[in-house]
């Protein structure tokens, strides 16, 4: 209960009740900490408008009125009784607060706010409202129980999951009880065997005592050793080759023993786990349950801006845009020949471009591989699954094959890299060159030192030999310098006299005083002559000095050139210089060679010590790095020499696309933590909900591609029987067994979340028209031109009616006791004969043909007849089969024999008209149907009757309806 | 065992523990639900896992091989650039890599991972921490032990055994950050490895505890027991004793007259008020004749009689503590022996265990002579238990 705030207005007025002062005295004796009257007044005043006062409404006992209990200052409680006029309260009792009071306040109560709490002496002094009614109302409202919390999982979801879990558990029980423990197949010898091994799983051969009791593909374990489990890969001449599920210690396998059939419970366990993942809210797609159960989808905008790598038609493009953006679940219905695989591939490629990991899943290995096999090589595509289950075209995508391929490629690619770094290995060429360069550089340094030494010796010798000449030269230089100075002084004096002469000459020309200056003029002229003469003398002396100096210089050169000591010293020095130069050039050559072997940038090389030393230092670091890289590469290659599962998780992590069957997504431990952006489930029209959930809980969103108008899931008939017996009133439960999740969802899925691929490019238009009108509401259009060439039939859709034959000839029958076919099957001999001739006819034309038949016995009969005509029974067997073998496939000529012809008009399996849709729509050029129209058109099953009628109308108007005998005759005449 | 009977046992254990403390006489006991803030936090933590091959060698190519460009790494390891790009993105995503495609380098975590050959990754962690509702301080690690029961809001409100106490302050938003900075944060159940703490949600919770008012020979004190390993919760006691709301209630009950509370309880058990005797100025004993102490089980006992095992122990009618007593020393000796025998046979005990136990019980029950292990062995044989198999310890 929450604490509610009640506003009591500007003031709450109180008066002491008559007995209160006395009671207070008594209480204070027992509880000395309680305040007196004044203290109470003060505490109430202090509560003021700011503090909320905790309070509770207490029920009056024994018919007394309710009253208010307020808790003051966390210390004591006051009992307040509203006055009759509702203008205030009488204070009736006080007690100290105990822990029980605090407990009550915490558990719930009221918080009272008033402008002030004031105690008056008299009743008439109370003017304000007590607020008592508001308190009573708040109390009554507050004590109601809080609303229940929203349940975390909705009831409808729980019911849905419970229903699925019931089915899976029952299916598991049926499977577990199906194995007959007493049905042991003994063997008396076990031998190692030579087979293709794709992993470390053990494969051994067992000599069976009764080989007929086991069939290839059966899951078995060795009796008494349930973990020694595997699958019978082949049985040949009484020897069964068993591929175990894991490596097995050979010593554990009894030399003679027995096999027991192992019920395959893994699928049920994985389905159950997926249901629990959903139940616990751990599914990566949080919107999945809402979509599946409530048919609630989140709105979204299709990725209209994305362009597929290859061309798509309008409906494919729309599906492409939706698939890329849908946040929860999208459904794409792909009628025959509309290119759903092509559309899926474009979606995959677009996801890969955005680095969104895709899970491709389906119920069968074949459907998964059909999507994977043509994906481009630039995608990392992985196929996860059981060895032997994956189709041969996709074996190279298996995890172990991919890992081995990667290892091989790495070994190849790193070979040259290893050779390059091998140069840096101790004693490798780069290492040798480096050591050589180090040595050369040391020699170069020594040579430099020697050059310096010989230069010094030469200088010393020169000093000694030329000492006198140089002293004399110095003296001459000194003398010359002194005379230069003297000459300068005389020149200066001459110039000064010259200026004085000019002035005096002008003064001497003056009248009167000129006489005096004329004398001075004479004297000055004499002085100037003397100075000029002295200067001339000095110049001559300087000339002599220069001449002497030149003579001395020539003498010095002569001495230096010829003195034997000096000549010898100079020659020694020049020899040293030459040695230095050649050392530098040699080191530079070594450095250049080394440089070519090194990784990374190195400085320019020139034949000088500084440059080479700088290079050597850089080369040392580069070599060190190369050695580290060499060690690393060697270790890397070493790790990849053998099969290593260490790569598996990484391959899975970095894969663009991973393909696995529905159950396979849960059985591979490598996929446990993989976060898929989208799960694309192909052939979803054949997958029941429980199977579909296994991949769907592993991806953030899902795209289901399928066609619920083609083959439905193949349910366990025992489970259907159980549901009918145990849950007769639960049609939803039954539909979860028989119908695909696609079919259950499609009608209620909003248009934004689904797309019908509308343009087929397989069937001739006439056939497509029939298929479209009968199965797709006329929405399927043809985008292919097929020109009809056939010398037997005039139109692409032909019907050969056996009704003209006598009933005993045309009737179907059960296999006889001596015939090797299943005894509960049906066969029709007249149809078989004609089919054989027709198939032989088209085989002779090298045509691409197939015979689709509804019954195993008829298949057996036609196969054996055809083998006599054509020869290769295996080739015939691949072309004569039920429609299940041809889902997704196409052939130029499809021959379809209805087989059933009887007066009961019972059409058996044929009543599932979706099988007819698949069978008819395999044809690229022509569809030739063979049957008894009297039976077919009058079939008791209304769905089939409608189909037969529509087909009849179609062949009459747009096809070619022929009688049995006529066709037979033409074939005999013109085989 | 119902939660209430468990709680009663816890209450008795707390009382016995307090009474056994030197000089302590328990007077009152209150079962309280101490207010807490339960903070749900998100944090990051470094997890270690095995390295895969490509991840490790691409890390090594950067760290040891000195490569800094995607293309060079691809060439060196012989792996496609596409694959190297994927791995680099992954390594970047787990915080091992930094820099652009042409200047790659490993982060400190990346380097450590490569060095240790362990992939260290940051993981999101969720945890719950408790803060007291009085000062908003964190509870200590001992409070997170299994033995300590903490009630969430609904469980607290649903029970009536413990009185709920109000919180004084709301949760302080900075409390977690402050705790995160504390050097001794591991003492508060917050290991250093948890980083980037963020408060996601704060709810109310309660820590059940027992507040025992006791006299220590000189003054009245309050001891608090919450189930932490050493029983007495010093941390909570310190908060409690500095919390005016709590101390006020404790002090106001000091002056209460215990007889008022015992009277009805005693009347129900047909015990005369005279049986109540002051031991000292504060505490009582309920002195009953030997006939009131029977060896029978609770189901077969008459009202007003007690199991001999209870002689000397404490009962707390309406929170006030009194000790069940008998003036007859042989009866008390018998009670010592019965209790010791029950203790010795409950699980395998050693001689030192038994010696300590006998000393404690003798101190409580004051038998006429000190009871030894030999006495106990004799008693066991008489009670058809044979010889007790006591380890040497």
C-alpha cells in the first residue's frame, strides 16, 4: 500500500480532551521521554506546512467511532478524535512510538499536510475544517490492493507453447517406443575400412549375420553400448559400413556383437529446446511469438533503396525489399517456376554486402544445398550438417572442408612470404650481408683513421723541411708590410701638402699680403718634392721585397716537390686515401644488396661512413623485425599443418551465410552462440511449426519462402492418430501436426509482410494458365515463350484417357504375392505399358523426361518395363518416382499416370491435390497425363473431382485429349 | 521448517550469543526489518576466454610483426583481405584494436590478450548492491553471504515477524560512484574488476535483524544481530546507535515496567507472578520448580511446563527478555548434561568443542559442580547413547 498525501487546508485545530492532561501525566510517569502539553504544542507547530505528518485511521473498538492517529516527530503518537462539527479534533491519548508504529507507517498510511497544527483551549475557537471526510476517503481508497502486475508472458503464448510442447513430447514418446529392442542384428566380425574420411569420426565394417534385416541409412548403436552410435552408410555382400557419430576407441567395439536400431530423439530434444527458448524469452527474435500466435506484426518500410545484384521481376523485387527490412517475419510464396531460389540468393547477397549474417535453413538437406550451391565464391558460405547428409555439390562448403581449404590456401600464399623472411634467419642471405656490412664498415672506419694519421705525418715532415724557407718568407712578409705602411704615410703626407699648396697659391695671388704667402708657397713645394722622392724610394724597396718573396716561394715549391722525405710522406697518405675510398665503395655495394632483401623503408646509401653507418643501424632494426615476423609466420604455418578445429568457430563467426537443416541448426555446437541477422527458410510450406522454430529462435528476424499450395509437411501418422484419439476437440492441435507454419500464417499475415511471386518462367503458357487458375486464383502469370513441337500431341497439355478400354484391362490392382512391391500399394498395367512406350519415345529423342506416379508399385512396374527398353535401370529409377523426388526440379516432358481406375471412384492419395500441382508444374515443354476419366471425373473426393473436371475442361478446350488405343497405335507405328 | 520458526531460532541464537558475552545481560529484543535501498547496477567486466587462431595471429601480426595495414597483414598471413577485415572488425568490436585501416595498433587490452594468449573481452554485468536507508552507505560484503537473508519489498511487506523500519533518506544518486572510487570497495561486495557502474533501478528492501537492548554492567547498550558470519553485526549496530528514530524507541522502552508485559503471558502459563525475580536492577529470572522442567517434547508437554533443555535459556514475551531458571542445582546439572549430550550427538564433535561447550553452559546454568567430559560420557551411557566418539581436535 502506498502512502497517500492528504491536504488538510490552512489549519488543523486541536483541543485537549477533558481527560488528556491527566492521562498525559500518567503516561509521562511511565515514559519520561514524552513531552508535556507545551512540548506537544511546540512539536505540532514545528511540523508546520513543510513537514508531512504520518497518520493512520484507526477503527474504533466496540462500536466507538473511528479516530485519527498521527505520529509526531518520529517520537510519539497522538490519538485525535474529530469533533462533531468537523472543525477540529480532540487530542485523546498519547504514547511513545514503538517499533510496531514504525512498521505500520512503512506498510502504509497517510501523509497529512496542513498550513499549521494548532492547539486551542476551547472548542469554539476552532474555525477550520478538520478534513476528516477527506482522510476517510483517502484511507478507504488507499487500502485497496495494488493491481496485479502484468504477466510477463501472455496466456495465449503459454497455451500455444504448451500445445507445441505436448506434440513434441508425444512425438518423442512415439519415436522412443518405436525401436524394438529385441530386433537385434548380430555381426560376427569388425574390421577397419578404407573410406572417404571428412573428419575424425570412426568408420568400420561389420560382417552381418543377417544383412537383410538392416537397410542403408538406418541409425543404429551397438547393443549394450548406446553411445557407440552411428548410421549404416552402405551394405554390400553382407558387410555393413557404419559411420559412427564421433571418434570411437576401436578397443571398445566388441569383436562380435549386435546392432540395435537407435531411435532418433535428437530432433525432438532440439524442438523442445526451441520451445523452451521461446518460453523463457531467450529467442533472438523477440517479436516471433507475437507474430506466430497473435498474428501481430510490426510495421516497417521496405528497403526500396536497395538494388539486387541481378535482375528481379516486379514481384521478386518487392519480396526482396520486404525481406531486407522486415523486423519480425516475412512470408514469400513462390509458385512453381517463379524463381524463389533466385530471389533468395539476391536477398542473401544484399545481406552479405551489409555484413548481416544469414542462416539458410530448410527441412531437407537438398533444399538447403539448392540455395547454397550457386552462391558466388566471394561470399564465405558454410554448410553445417551431418556427414553424408549434405549433397555432393555442397560438400566443399562443409566446415571441415572449408577449414582444410583455408589451411591449404594459407600454406600456399605464405610460401613466398616465408622465403622472403627466411633471408633474415641466422645464416640467411640478409643476415650474412648484414654481418659483411658490419665488418666492412669497421674496416672503413679503420681506413679513415689511417688516412688521418698519414695526413698528420705529411704535415709534420713539411714543417720540418721547409722551416727556414718559411721563416724567411715570413720575415720578407713582415718587411713588405712595414714598407707598405710607410708608403701609405708618405702618400698621405703628399696629399696633405697638395691641399696646403692649393690654399697658399690662392693666398699668394692676393695683393698686399700675397708676398708673405709666396715664401710659404716655395717652402711647401720643396717639401712636396722631397716627399714624392721618398715615396718613390719606398716603392722600389717594395718591388725588391716582392721579387725576393717570389723567389722564396718558388724555392719552397721546389723543396716540397723534390725533397725525398716529403715525397715519401705524401705518397703514403695518398695510398691511405685510396684504401678508404675503396672500402666505402665496397660497403656501399654490400649495403645495396642488403637493402633489396629488407622490409620497410631504409635511408639512401652513399659511399661514406656516416651514410653507411645510418643504413647499418636501420638495417639492424629491420632485420630484427624480419626475424620476429619469420618466427611468427613459422609458428602460424606450424599451427595450420594439421586439421585444426580451432578454425571452425572463426569460420562460423566470419561466415556470410551458413546453411543447415532446421534440426541441424541446433545440433552443431559451433552454431550455439552465432548471432544471425536473418533466417531464410526455404520450402517453408513443407515444415511444421515445431521444426520451424528451431532455426527461427536463432535469428533476429525471419523470412519464410515456400508455397502452401505445393507439398505439405509429411506428418507422423501415429501422431495424427494420437491427436485424433486424445484431443478430438482440438482442431488447432491437429493443424499444428498436418499444416505447415507457412500455411497457418499466410492468410492472416498483412500484405506488407508477404509477397506472392507472380511471374513463372518454366511452364508453357497453356499449362501455366491451368495451374494459375486452379491453384493460385489466376494471379500467376507467364513470362516465358515456349514453342510447341511434338509429333504425338498437338498441345503442351495432353490427356490420354483409358476409359475406352474394357474395365478389366484398365483397372488398377494390388501387387500380387510374387511381385516385389509394397503390398498395400496399387498398380495399373495398361497405364504402365503406355507410359513405358511414351518414355521410350521421348528418351529416343534425347529428351529431358520424367515419369511421376503416385504409387510405389506402379513406379516399380514402370521402372522394370522401362529398364527392358532403355537398359540402364539406375538411370530409369532416377526418372521414375513420386512427386516428392521432383519438388523443385523441372523436365521438358512430364508423364503423369493417375494409376487409379476402379468402379468405387476412390482416388486414394490423389485427393491431396497439392501433390498434383507439384507434379503437373514440373513440365517445361509438355505435360502428358494418363488416366481413366470415368474414375477421375466421378471421384468421391470433391476436391479431386473439381481438379479432374477443371483438367478435363482445359484439355478439351486448350489441350489435346486422346484415346488410349490411338496413342498406343501411333507409338507402335512410330516408336 | 517455516520461516517463522527459523526466525524464532535465529532470535534465540542471537539472545544466547548476547547473554554469553562477558558482563552482558540482555533485557529486550526486537525483531526488525532494517530499511535498505536495493540498487540494480549495470557494470562492465573483463572476461577471459581462449583465443581462436585467426584472431590471435592477426593480433600477433600487429603486436609482434609490426604490421599496421590490413593489406600487409593479409599478405603476411596468407588470408584474404576480406577475412582480415572481418577479423579486424571483430577485434575492434571487442576493444582489442584501434586506429584506422592504415595505422592499426592494439589497445592495451589487445596487447595483454596477445601476450597472455587469452581473449579478454568486456562483458556487461548486472548486479545488485544494498545501501542502508539511514545514511545511504553501502552494506559490507558479509551482508551478501548466504546466511544473511534480505527481503525484497514484497517479501518484507508480506511478513509480520520483523517490524519494518522507515528509511530516513532516499537513494543518493552519487552513492554508487562514491563507492566505486573507494580503495576498499571490495569490502562492500564491489570487486575492482567491475567497471563503468551505472544505476539502472533502485528498489526498497529490508535486512531482518535483531536489536538487543542489554546492560553491560555500567550502562544500557544496543547490540544488533543480522546473520552476518560472526552473528553480531557491528556495521549495522553502528548505524543503529547513531539513528535517532531507533535510539528513541530503544530508550523510551527502557522505562517500561516489564511485569506489565509478562503478566498475561504468565497467566496463560499458570505461573504466579512471584516466580518472577529480579536478578539485578534490570533483569529477571523466572524461577520455576523442577517439576515444571520436563524431558518431554513440546507436543506432549502441558502448558506452563518447559523442556529441561530450555532451563537457563531466554524467552522474550512481548520483546522483554527473561531467563528460565530453577533453584534446584541437580536439575540444573541435569539440564547441562542434556544440552551437552544433544550438542555432542548432533554432529561429530571434538574434545575441545565439548570442553568449550560445557564451560559455556556451566557458566549459564551454574550447576552444583563443574560438569566434565567424563560426567558427560557417564550420562551418555546411562541414557543408552553408549560411549561418545569425540575427536581429539
